[in-house]
C-alpha cells in the first residue's frame, strides 16, 4: 500500500535504531563502575605524553575526532582515516602546542601513496620537551653550572587501506623514547583503527585502540604505557551550497582514569573559513575548547589549511595549538 515503508526501508531503520541503542549503552554502562577503582589506577602508567591530542582542528572540536579522521592527523586519532586521503595526493601536517608549565609539544605527520600498491602509508613524529633544567644540589642550591634535559618522543609507521567504498582499516607501529638526564628507556607500541561510512547524513563510525605495548622499566621501576580505546561518530548536522555544520562525539576508556566523553562541532563557510568548538567531559584538566581555521589554495594542484585551537585546562591555565596542513 502507498505510504507504507518498504522492507528495505524498515531494515535500514532497524539498523539505525540498533546503532543508536548500542551507542547509548556504551555511554551509560561505564557510568555504573565504582569511583573507588578510578583513584587506585591514577599515576600507575608511564608514557602519559602519548595521551596528548594532535592537531589544532581536532582539539578545537574537543578531541572528538576518531569518527572524523580525514586528514594527516588521523595518524594519531585513527589510522584508518589516512586511507580516505586522495590517492593521487600526499599530505603533510605540522602541529605545535604551547603547554602549561613551560612545556612544548610538537608533532609532524606525512601521508603518501605508492603507485601500484593499494592503500596509504604514513610517517609521524611526536615530541614533548622543555628548556634545559639547571642542576642543583643540597650544597649548591643556586646551581652547579650544569644543565640536564628531560623529554619524550615517539616515531611511527602507518599503513591503511579501504576494503570497500565504506570501510577502511589501518595500523601503526611506534618506537617510544623517554629520557631524564642520563636515564633513558625505549619501547614499542601498536595502534589499530577502523572507519565505517554509514551513508545517511554523511555519518561515520570510528574505532581505535592506541598504545598497545609491553611493560617498561625506568630507573628500576616497572610500568605500562596507557592503552586507550576510543569509539565515536560524526555526521553532517547541516549542509547547504556554501555552508556545512559537522558534529562529532567520542567515548574513550583510558586504563588509569575514568571513562571520558568528547563532543565537538565544525562550521564551515564556502570551504574557506572554519569555526570550531567542543568540550572535554569528565577530564581532570581539559574543559572547553574552541578554534578557527582557514583553507588556502596555494597552487593549481595544492592547498593548505592553517588552524588555531584554545583549550581551557582549568587550574593549569590554557593550551594553545597551531597547525598547518598541506595537500599536494
């Protein structure tokens, strides 16, 4: 009869309802966990710098990016995302964050393709560092005249490919180094991610597991690095001829703290100016975030994006991020 939905439409509605129910359950169930266990886990994992988000665009959206992951910063958020970059192009991104307490965080990523080889490859480098520290002792509290360094870095190789026009998957192998004065340690970790296009409203569902690694020993202390599970989605809330509003949310489960939720949005006008905002929910320090970006054609075949993000870190002050991405 006319006016009644067909079998195919009813099945699609059922799938959409199921996805929504699963997502809601994923948000509610973790809230039932006891708070006592949370405090028992805080400070028990090494490699905390691996949690620092990459890219002004993603962080301006409150870090809700695992379901977006459509540029070179996907090397951090969701390796599957680099498979969505134009196979005839390469992309380079450089990201710098001014962190509280005089810390600096820098990341660079490069995504490229090899002819006659399916999929995309990526290289990434991250570093958290500070200015040299003056060495002091109990007998020389004003300094010995020497300085020492402290910092962390990681470098990774990523491969991802699309298996259908809707589904892609990828993985990364990372080398991690930590140093303090004459002490240092190295270890390895792995990341995996998937990205699925639902189809309706440009909706995507992303999943990623990051920092899967072994136990490490630093100055005779054993610890593990923080493996993090993320799942999230993004969809077009509005799209007209020259305007678009992208919304995203993400649930994450760190091993040493409470479950967290990130929500964000990105408004674009004529694919030139981008206004972004988001919020980090249930974080000890991160709170509201906002930012702006500009898309600039630099040649007939190339284009660049320049982005800025501000994150309120509550009692710690604020973090400022600057990014540039070049597609060529």
